[in-house]
C-alpha cells in the first residue's frame, strides 16, 4: 500500500436519532477498498451494500479532485 490512500469512516444515518453505533471504516488505496472496521447496527439495517459502494465511489471521486495531503480522513453519514 502506498501513501496515497484515504481513510473513509461511514457512520449510520441513525447515529443520532437512534443512537446507533453502526459504522464502517475503509481505506481506499488506488481503486481498491480495504475494510478496516465494521460495527453492526443496533437496529434493522436499511442501507444496502450497493448504496454504500456508490457513496464510496462518490467520495473517492471527490478526494481525487481535492487531494491536498497524502492521508485524508473522511466522515460521511449514510
Ligand atoms: Zn444504524
């Protein structure tokens, strides 16, 4: 893994409303996703994996165009 990677932390959309601790942390390196951490939702999940993949793809596109430093920590909410 080279130094040009991004750490992406994805929090549940119900983090506040239902105090859900569900989250996913991945590292994007080149075009590959490396799952680092995963915490299950405390409720029935309504987010399917294809949506997450699409969001990650969108984030990666943003980081590619706004990359200012080797490592970026990105936090989004699904
Ligand atoms: Zn959740």
